[in-house]
């Protein structure tokens, strides 16, 4: 099988969908969104008791919402706590939960995915055939922008077992015309690397931490580095990392490939030399608003604004978000990107679930990851935040367990710790206490890396 090259300038067409993508983030698009929104409100009010009850409690009826701003001021935000309460009210019967929250009868569903359920109850992602269509279109738009075309070969190494980015994304990715190899993170590093090598794959889709892990495993598994495998594009998401300059530099240099960041919605980063965030490619199918993370009051959607994204899937049936938040805190950019591509952009600041407060200063693990990654190769990049009581409050100092890099002398570790502490103090306004670990001490995750280590509640 001959090699193929990923290129971002193929076929002379800027976008996959030349009708919708050129008008992303415009007044014309807002009109399209509102037209679809009115139909969605009417459909849910007439056909789904759960959503009708929420609307009636908010004083909303079909026809009473006259603008997008009306919608944002009237319909309450649906968050993880409310979903958890609904699960409890349904007696932990996930079928009842799904039936309550989807926009169509249960028999219309053809595919189900879910989160990992780290809080005890997984969040379901039910899909109809129509959902698979519009979700596949959004993935295809992302792939087009990063140069994935028919003839390319994608090794899909996200966790397959129930993860949305697993089997569903492997299916969605076929819309681009590329050949997908659903190896999955469960296949293990050696299998992933061998499939890339044997089938001359040129696109790797996985978490940033797995892409980093493969760098260290390739010489052992294949006798050569990842830079010799012919990967031209890394499609990474599911956790922080792909937007962190130091991580990007390490991955792109090691693989000799361009890195694309995806996550927290329907966005993909561009190839501008300086990370510009992720371009939202789905205005016509997904309405995005911003709210205050604590009060849920609307935040003006303008360049530089920060808040909690709230999504409404305008064509959602089973895969339905109706002013729902998935917990990511973002900063949005509405001014044109230097790369020239359309779509408002967003950068992930952190997750509400992971928010920590140290002496009143809010800090997210993703920000800590960014600082520590800047010290590679003197550190491996692996670390854990040790919490001795439930978050978000942290009694100072913030305790970090960090792996030192291979070959770093023990005598040099106190000075390196001081450098990291000073960098965090200057950048994040928080001074940690560093405990050093030998390289390879911390467990590597094939899926999402868990930065938090709970030292409380242990007997």
C-alpha cells in the first residue's frame, strides 16, 4: 500500500460545506439558528412531557420566544447535577432517563454511547439515524479543514468502549471518505503502533496523553521512533494538552506531523503558527451560548468573553442538548482568525468539576499541566494533584507529585522544584509544594488522564 499525504489545501475548496461554513458566526446564521430553534421548541413542547414541564415552569410556550436572547433569558440551564437528580428520580433506570430527555420515541434510537461515569452515573449519548447524519457532517467538516481526504488512513485510538469519541466517532469519521482503522485505546500501545506501521496510516486520532505515550513506546515496540511512521496529522481531543504550546511542540516535533485540537463541542484548531483555539464548525446544527459558571446568568458572547458554554442541538433527536452544559469553562473569540477560516473560536480554560480554589485563587488542572509541560524533558510531563479534602477548597500549599525526567540528577531536583514553584506563582498566582517521583511511577492512561489524586476518604 503506497503512502498518502495529508494536505490542508486540496481540491481548491476552502470548506466541505460551501453553503453553511462561509456564513458561520454571522447575522445571517443567527436567522437560520432561530428558525430551527422555533421548530425545536414546538416539537419538544408538544411531544416530550419532561421538556414541556421545564418550559411551563419557566413561563415559556411555543411562540413566546421571539429572539435568541429571549431563549437564553427564559429556558433554565440543564447541568450535571440536574441530570443526576433526574437519574435518582427515575430510580437509577437509565432507560427512563433517556426516554425523558430525548426528543423522539425510544424506538427511534439506533446507537448509544456514554461518558465514563466517574461521578457514579454515566451520561448517555443516544442517537437516531438522523443524529448520526448531522454528527457525521460536523466531523467531516473538521476533517476537511485539516486536510483529511478520501485515500487517507486513520488509526482511531480513542477508547472504544461506550465513549462518544470511540465507536460513534469511528463511524462518523467515515463521512470524510478516509479509511478508518478502529484499533481503540483498549488495543494497547503495541497494537496501535503496529497497525500504523503495517497499514501505512497517516492520521492518528487519540488523546494527547496517548500520543505522548506512544513516543516513548515506539522504539521498544517497533525499533524506531514515531517520526518514522509517516503520520502527517494528529487529531487529538478528550483532555487538555493539544492546546498547550509545550505539548504541541513536543508532539509535532516527535511525529513530524501537524497537531489538531478538538473537544468541548464541535471545534477544530487551525494550522496558524500560534494556537488560536478551536473553530466552531457547527453553528447551523448547534447553538452555543455563554453563562456565568456560578450564577448561570447569560454572558455577552463577544471577543475575549469567558464563561460556561451552553449548547442546544438544533437538529437533535436522541442526541439532544436543550440549553445543556457539559462542564467546560471556555474563552471565546469572535473576531476573524489570522488563518482566515470561519467560525468563532474557543479555548478551554478548565472544567467546573476540576476547579480548585487556593486562598481564593481559582486554578484548573489544565493550567497546571501547561506549566509542568514547559519543563519537559527535565520532567516527563506526568503529575498528580494530591487533594487531602474534597474540592474545590484546597488548604495551601497545593501538593503536586511530579515525575522527573530520565537522567536528571537527584542533586538537581531541589533547584528544579524551585523553578516550577516560581513559574506557577508567577503564571497562576499559586505556589505548590513538589514531591518528586521516578520516571514511570505514575500510571499512564490510554483514555483520559486523571490529574487528581484523592488522599481523603481512605481508611
